[in-house]
C-alpha cells in the first residue's frame, strides 16, 4: 500500500447532489452534509424545514439553549430506533461536541454519536511521541506507538498515534492534550508542558462505509522524549501496549496498513514535517500534503 | 494586519466562468486557467482550438518536442506585442518551466515569463534559515531574513525568505536548493546537505493585480544554523542585506506587512510547524493552515 492509498482511505468523500445541507436556524450557514438515508428520518421531525436539498433548523431555535435541547431530544429519540442501534445506542458517549457558526462561540452542542450522523465537523487532538535520532541508541528516529485494545469497537488491534482524543465540550485544546496524555499514556502535566509543541492541523473528508460524510479536524502536537526510557504507563484501557518503534519499522507498518487509517495520515504528516518523507522519495508528495489539509466548507472554530 | 490577511493576499483567486481551461492536445487534461484578456490573443493562433470556455492545443502536437516548439514560437511572437511588453519582453528570463500531465515526465517546457500568463502551476523552493532557541544568546528563535534588493522588478525592498528560487528545467529540487543556497546566501553544499531538511510544501491560488490566475507550489526546507555566527555571503545581488531577526521582531514585521506576501505565508507555515503560531493564540489557525495547502485542480509533478 502506498502512502497515497492511506490518504485515499481517509480523505475519501466526494460530494454528490444526493446529500442535504444541514442549515442553521437563520438559513445562512451550512453546518454539515447529511446523507440521503439519514435525511429520511428528518421527515418525521417537525422542528426542521426539509427542502429539496437542505434540512434547516426552524427559525424559532434562536438560542443555543433551544438548539441544544432540540438535538438532545433528537438523539434520545433516534437512539431507540432499530436503524440507529449500532451508531447511536451502542455508540452513545455522553460527550458533547460543539458545532460553530462561525465564531469562537458554540452554536449548538450535540452528543458525539449523533454529531457523526449529521455530517458536521468533529475536532480532536493527535499527539506524536518521538525520540529524536540524536538521542537514540542507533541514531534513528523512534516513535512510541500503541496498539489499540482488542475490545475497542472501532479498529481493534490496529496501531494508533501515541495519544489521541476528541475535543469534547467544554474542554480546550491544551486541556485536552494534558488530559489525554495522562489518561492514555500516564504522562505527567509538567512533562507534557515542557516537551510538547503545537505543529499544525490536519483536515480531511472521510466517507464512512455506509456513505456518510465525516469531516474531521485533528490538531497535531509533537512530544519529544529525551531518550528511550519508557515513562509511559497507560491509565485507561485504550491501548494494549506501547512499543518504541524505529523509523524503518514505522514506514513498513504504514505500508502494510497496520495503522488505523487516520492515525496513518497523522504519522505521514509527521514524517513529512521531519524530513523522512520528501518530495524526492515520494512521488505523490504534493497531493498527499494538500489532501491532509482540506479547506472546510462550513464555519469552524 | 492579521495573519489571515496575509494568506488572503496570496491565496486570493476565486475561479469564475470567464476563465478558459487550457487543455492538453488530447483534450483530456486541464493544464491551467487562462484569463479572458489573455484568451483573446489565442484567437489569432492557428495551433489552438478555441471553444466557449476552453483553449486546446491541437491534436497534432503529440510530442513534447512539438509542444516545446509551439510555446517557444508563441512566446517569441507575443513578447513583441505592446500589450505584453511588461510581462513578456521585460520579464523574459530565458528559463524554462515544466508543465506535467500527469506523470513525472514533462509534458511541455515553457519560458518562465510566458508560463505565468497561461495560469499553469509554477514550482519553486523556499528555505527558512533559523537558529533554534537552544543555541541563541537569549534563548529566542531567530531567522536569517534578507531584504530584497531595491532594484528587483518585483517587491523591491521587502523582506524575503532566507533563500528562494524557481524550479527551472532541468534542475531537480535538491539541486535547486543547493544552487540557490549558494547563489543567494553563499552557503556551501556540505553545510546545506548536513543542516537542511525537507518539511512540506505549500500550494496556493494567487490572483495577480491584472486578474490572472497564478497557482504556485513551493517546496519548503528548513536549514538549522548551529549558532548566531554569520556565515551568509550573498553571491548575487538578489538580497540587499541579511539580518538575524528574533521571533518577536519577525511576528511584528509580518503584521506590518513588511514581507513579500508569499514569503510571509512561508514564514507563517514555519511558525506553525515550530509551535509559535498555535490554535490557541491564532483564531484563524485552521483556515490559515488549509489555505496554505490547496489541492491543485491540474496534473502535477
């Protein structure tokens, strides 16, 4: 598998006219693209105006409180439908994601499991833990790579980024980085503050197997470890184990498709920024870089 | 001036229906977008098929040699027209740029000055020379910033990236980095090989003042200097002087619009990758990052 094939798996959505725009209550902003199967369920909802190719929140939902309650009720109702058993009932997280329009102020808070049905942007942080070549035993760059627990509902047993997590309300980015680094890897706040660096953001248009649009924005951080000492002690059960893999192994594992696809994309971005994947050794370099940084067609945070 | 305003100056083109597709001789590939004023001049050219919204190279131009000769003749003829006095006659570089379709093999070679009239992609390298905070006198990141010569036809006196240059035929990227580092900054090949790193690529859609489309792809390299010693000795007259500026000054100068705009974009990309511009201190972070990495709608190298 080439690196471009990994990107193609993650940035896989192409808009077609069967999708519906999810519109704000004032009709001005487009908040997401809803797939036609999901759109059918809105026909039974009196709080939305359904047109040929848009689903608009009714104008009366003119405060965030009213909109939160609207989507809360929608989620609670839909999760009892047999059609949503898998995605909503089993996937329910009791975690709120924020939709923006377009300001730093939230427009509506939506249960994480419901937000992915609505084709709105979800945000997260992905963190690359690495030991630079100067301080490894063999002068090769190494990364701390976890294997996802076999009991995870999605991508069990696949390789992951050192730490990653969704940006749930009301947590900020910085706070989420600190929180996830502790929960998933047992890294102390001081260590994270002193060794992590914001390095960019990736954005891509994912098409799910059931043809839904899932645009994701993942803020990228690198954490530099001083040496190969293992200071990682997972606090939750997200990862089965962490291995310190060197660059050649990582490149192999990427090509063998052992990484959860969007984590593969994050590693590819890391290897591009650190000069391991270059325009001279990767024929699809330009396409890869630009496809990892899609311009989002909705208001964003 | 905000950072987003700098990006808006560089990634400024929005396609409208008045533009013509420049099509390959087989009619399959779109190679560029030609503005309607330039398109008028093709009406006098018998080697092109003009349709309502496309200008196609005639099918008989089925080898690169024939196409090279076609565009060579076109350039020589047009540069004598008074309308192209500024852009072609004065701008003539005797340097060939490559258009691809879509493979690593060149499709046609076009004089640099003509290629920008045709709305095809041009490629270059931009190089950030920096001293990391660990090795500066005051523990602040510093960058070597040249001031463009007052005699340059474009953006005289503005600040630039440490080294930058177009990717002319038949030079490779690596070769261009070495060549430009020597010509513009007197940096020796050994030093560049040991201290430079490929770090990504930026791509953006520039609209010129006269409404032409100029999509640019700039491969990005960072060169790390060990300390603040000045080892820069310009060999050509491109730069008036080089100054070692520290991060706070650079941020100020960016906001005061002292950088040539696309060099400002490259510095913004650098400061994002190095953790100085972050999603927490820059409200338009996501838009800035994605707008610096446009997906190109043509075949690329």
